[in-house]
C-alpha cells in the first residue's frame, strides 16, 4: 500500500474539497479526502484499505482503516491496523490505535497512542472506536 519512497496509495474514491458528507460511510480500497465527513468512517476489513486526508480534509467521527496518511484533522478515535503516517499539518483529537506509526515534526495528537499487536485488535479497541455507541 505505502512505499517509503513515494508514500502514495491507490485511490478508488475521491471526496472533493467542496464536498461534505453527513452521516457514516463505509468504503473499500483507497479513499482520498479533501472535503469533510461528519460521521464515522469505516473501511472494509477484508480488503486492504487506505485513507489519505489532505490538509483541507477533516473527519468528525471515528475512523477504522487499514492504512492512514493524515495531513488534515480528525476529531474522534482512529483505528489503523497497518501503517499510520502523520504529516506536519495532521491534527488528531482522540485516541489513536496503530500497527506502525510515522510522525513528522508539527503533527499534533490530543489523546492516547496505543500500539496494536497482531491478534490483539479486538481486545484493545474500545466499543466506541468500532462505530457502535
């Protein structure tokens, strides 16, 4: 999904800068977000999924995805079983559960960082992070 040199991912779905999604959303493959999502965002767990959020992108809800490249803002818990790359403009207000993490100077996290070991995802993630309330 992500390479150390390019840090690019396949994009199947694009939500543009002028777009706003109200309500939860589920996707498969790769999603690139320039707009805003107000609701929980969940990737199909069977398929290798990736989410990239640009500087103008924002999510107001919980996120569950395989790999994440974040340059925008997320207000909610994030569960990324694979790799998380936080750019210099990344802003997270919530807990972050990750497999592997890479942070650039300037990224901000207001919450707990928890590394997920293989097989421990279900036990470590609170109920609110999986989209249920």
